[in-house]
């Protein structure tokens, strides 16, 4: 069965993968930002222009498997094109051959079970050759040729591939290339149509996203039932009590365990278990969407970490102060960084119904003014049910003509009864039949999110990036030249309102990217330019 090629904005050192390709050269020099993927004992000579790895090539090979016993395996790939004698250039075909050789080597490594129970292995790689390699100034041409190579490998070897990019101009250009090609997403027609609709809503600023526990489960964090089990193990309850605990409703079981552990021990557990860590592909795909408003019942920081890795500084409500024009994430049930805010036990849920009205009001507002996309939730949470009911009543009081669905639930498997229960409020769209593998259904959800991201990405984010001149048609080249003149006339320290607005527009069009010809070798994984996409979010 064919794999899928994802294009995602993320930090490859923090994205959960089975295998990661790391660019290097014949001297086995690695940019500083990649070293987190390598064992410390292999880093020998640390230099400002890159660290050296204590390994060696054999003959003309271009791929080295980094030794290790962890779930994730790193592979060094020679991508620095200096010609066979170190002076010439062998061009993009040489880089593409290196990608093929690396993916074939990855396929030969036996993996009995993909990381964190995913349905397919996930192989992550950057745009090889665009840092120290020979394609730094011709990223557009490289992407046009690299994406088909990745798809061929995914089809041949059956694993999934994540092309991981960091710059907004890189993401915009890659998505443009993909939009011009057919057959990149193995989805039924109903899901393709849904992606078109949701992508359009996201582009227009009409989409908000609700993130449930299922998204973080893909990163190895516990579901509600697993959390109760882990707390029971930590509490040291005897077997008889643990048997009885399993018969209690989850919120009551959590209340008993909180009493057994004590407030301090419970707070320490929540901080440790739901603290920063590797995020799943779904986190990155959601964080990439041009959406300004996010809500979650999860305690972990993985969505905001994924967003921050592509330059999107997400404000976490209610703990941080909202900033005009900036994306925000409402932690409806608390934040692990503030364990006193966590809603876990029956008593805390009851208190939330009284004291959490202001937080619930934010979701009320989104359901009334946006189309809310629910991802990773079974819609069984008491607070979510209450909020949806209150919105339904509010709409009904305005007259029968105002009744409408306020969102879309992306369910993993078909559940006709639950879909019928919620049909007045939201449309429930299942990824797979009821008897399908949950892991395969979760993977199909990732593919759908990937298509929504592709269709919703603004098509102009690379217009002023010199590395993507080759992607422009004649009209776009004329516009790019005219806007380059505007950029030259704009003072670098523009402080007026008009000047700042123009500067923001130019950044959104790719001006100021460091992907131009002749850029210095990177000292990290990538730069982190300011993300101005939130300025494009307008209702209507």
C-alpha cells in the first residue's frame, strides 16, 4: 500500500518520527540545530560553522545510519554538492539521487511497530540541499523535482514521508507546487469536498479549531482512561480498591485518586506528564493552518510549541494577555504549566460550570461567529455538551429560521447514533467505517488535515523571495519587481502606522527571507521569521 507525502511546518528535532534524514557533507559536519537528533557522544569537534560527527564514509556512499537504540533513528545524508573533485557542481539531479538513496536505506531497516502506534512509519526530512547544499538559491526548482521523488519512494516502500519546512515562503511555495498536481491525496470524494470547504473557510478567517485528547494521544500522552490508570499506579492503591475504581465514572475515579495522592503530588504529576515534549504530526498540521482561534481541553503545550516552531507566537488564554492580531489558544480545562487551573475531578467539573462561565463564553462566541472544526474529540465531555446545548437554545430563541450547524466533527470511525445525536449542532464526518483500524483512521485524518492545509495556505507567501523566482509567471514577476521597489523605498526602521502595515504586507509576500542566493551557512535548523499570517484573518 502506498504511503503519503506530507508537507508541514515544524521543527524536525521535535516532530515525532520513526526516521529522520540529517544533512551533512563529506567531512561529516552538521549544522548546530541538527545535533539534538544525534547522540552526544558522537559530536566531537564543535565549531561556529557546524559540529563534526565521529563517523566515517565508506567509498562513495552518501548515507550513514546513526547508531542508537531509541525509537527514532537518524540518518546522515551527504547533500553538499562540491563536485566529485570538490570544486565543481553536480546539480539538482545529484541531490535527488541522494534523497532516493537515503529513503531506500531507511526502507531496509526493519521496524516492527511504528512510533507511538501509528499505522505507518513516518520519515521526516528537510528540503535537502537548501542549507549548505547547492540548491540554496533555487528552492522552487528543487521542490518541483523533490516532491515527485518523495512520492515515488512513499509508493514503493509503503511508509509516510514528512517534508518539514520552517520558513513561511518555503511552505507557501511547496503548497503551490502540490496544488498544481493531481493524485497527491488518497481520499474519497466526500473528504476531498470537505477539505475544499474547510480550506476556503480557513482562508477567509471563518474557521476556528477545537483540539481534543485524541490529537495528543498521537504524541504518546494518555487518554482520560489511561490517565486514571496511571494515577492509580502512582497512588499505590491496593488491588481491591483498583478493581472498584474501574467501576466508577472517570471523574469520580479521578477525585478519589486526587485525595489519595494529595494536591502537591497530583500537581507534580500533571506538570511532569503533560509538560513540553515531542509533538505529533497532527499537532503540526493544525498549528500550520491559517487560523487565529484555537480551543482545547488538553493540558499539554504541544500545539503552541508546534506553532512557535514556525514563528507563530500563540497566546495561551486565560493565563496570558491577548494581543491584537495574534493567534490565541484557550485552555478550557487548564494548563499543565499552571496545575492549579487543571479541571480533572468531579468537583472541579461542577465548579467549572459556575466559575468557568467566562471561558465557556469564548467557545460560545466561536460557535456563533465561526465554523468550529472539532479534531480528536468524541464529544462526550460534559462541559462541551453543555456549551453546545446553550448555543442551540440561543439560536432557537431567535426563531426557527436561525437553526444551523455551527461546526464539523472529524470522527475516526462511523458512529451513526452519536452522529444523529449531534446532527442539530454539528456535522459529523467519519474517516473510516466502524470496523476499520483506528490507527488507519487516524492516519486518514492526518491526510485530510494535510489537504486542508495545502488548500488554505495563501498562494503568495513566496512572491518576493528571490529563491522562488522560477515559480512565478510573467504577471507575478512584474508584480514582484514593482513590490521590490516598494521594499527598497521603505525605511528599515519604519515606525508609522502606514509603514508598519506595508512592512507586514511585504513580509507576508516573502520579503526578507534568507533563502536568497549566496546565503551564509545556517547555524541552526532554520531562521524564525515573524509570522504575519494572522493579519489576513478577516470575518466574512
